[in-house]
C-alpha cells in the first residue's frame, strides 16, 4: 500500500496538502457522521483552499444563472459563456464533484474552473445544481441531468445552445452521474448527446483494480462503502446504470473523453471503462496524467501540471465540439502516461 509520503509530489501539491491538513481541524463538522453537516463543512474547506490554489475567473466570460422545472422542483444551472461565443454555441452540461452527497455550483473551485473552461475551449458550460444524497439518492441526479438537457434542447434560442452540439461531462461523482445519464439516454427520443467528458471518474460502485489497493488509505476513497450506501439509498440502486463499468452492453454511446490521475484510487476505473468502450466500438480517448492525485487537477494556481491538465482538456473539448479557433496556449509542464500501463513507483 502506498502513502502520500512515498510519492515524489510537486511542491505545489505538497503545499496544498499541508494547507488542507492545517485548516481542516479548525472546521466544525468536517468529520461529522452526519453527511448533511459534513457537506456544509466540506464547502467551507473547499472554498478556503480554492481562494489560494485555483486561478481566478478570467475576463471575457459571461456568467448567468437559469432556473427550470426539474423532476423534484425548480433547479438552477449556471451558464458560463465566452463573450464572443456564437448565438447558438456548442454546449456542455457539467456536473460538479462531491461524493454524491456534497458539492455545489456555488463552490469557488467549480465557479473558477467552469469559467476558464468556457473561455479556453469556446464551449458554453452549464453547471447544474443537481439534487444530492442521502435526501435524494440515485437516480435523482441523473433525472435532474436529463431534465436539464431537455430544457436546453427545448429552448435553444433562449439558452444560446446549438442542439446538434450538446454534450455532458462531470468531475469525480459528477462524472459518474454523467456516464450514468448517457446510458439512460441511449436511444431516447429528443436528445442525442454529442460527447461525454469524464474527469477522474468513479465508474463502478466498488473498488476497481490495483490503484484501489495501492491508494486505499489517505487518498480520498477510505469511506467508499459508506458513500455508496448514501448514493444507492436504503432500497438499493434502481437499475444497473448506477455502475457504468458493470453494464453488460455499452454499444451506441457517444464519443467519450476520460481523464485520470496517476495516484488516484479511481484511476483503474477509468482505464477499464475506456477499454470496455473500445470493445463496444465507442470512440474513446483516455489520458492518465502523471504526478496527480484525485483532487489536484483543480489547483491551477499552485501547480503548472494542473493548469496544463485544464488547458489540454479544453483544447480537446474545442476540437470535439468543432470550435474553429483555439485560445492561446502555454508550454506544457505535465506528463501524460501510457494509459494502459500507468507508471508505478
């Protein structure tokens, strides 16, 4: 089993870990057994870290909140749009992370990353405030995502959406929700997803591969079984799509991008899902970023490798959505691993 001390981490990551360890003990309820109380504490921790470790919202992005009718009531999605975007822009519905029970579109981290993504990629981003477990277990967030997509398709002029270039993506738990939503919508009328974008995704409701063993303790997956229980609810999952890696038939899914971190217990979940998509003849690109932990793609102000992760991601998104002009780029400092045989230390 690997520990953080065993890794040769970038100084920016080391500063982030040190700051996390410094401020966490002073936040009430950060270790509360009550997921709702812990959710609020996690927001405080995330925001205090993001202020110092994530690049600010850039100029040139318009940010507007929209409300629509969801299956459980009114929902909000926040639109990030470059000011020079076309009237009907290629669009991605984005689902934040947070372990299925935490996270919000109002987090500083989410706000900053989504705004920069819209500017760098030229793709309009709608970040959805989906319902959370345990109050709303699976498939509530997937139903919210589907409702958001249908709202965007129903009023393309109002939302400025090109309905032929509408996709879905997410980070961590949000990536799992995005993958499940794509499966649930496969073959559905009215929505044809252009692309699926999965960042550090948990694609099975179980531990997957050697990475889950190597990084079992101290890397963010210590309480996996408890988190899964919150997400599935007391009656268990409503269908098999909760765990995309375990779905028998993956044919007919949209082209997919999977980005994984080398030192992440979820790494092999992404690698195995990419292999299964290839076997199902789904166009898929898999990237494993060297030197990263699960949470470090967002520390763009402290780690060149995180800024490069975001920039290279946004360039790929621009390409798959057919955005004609790319934003200025900077030299890359990070290393992408062979995605099938990630480096071991």
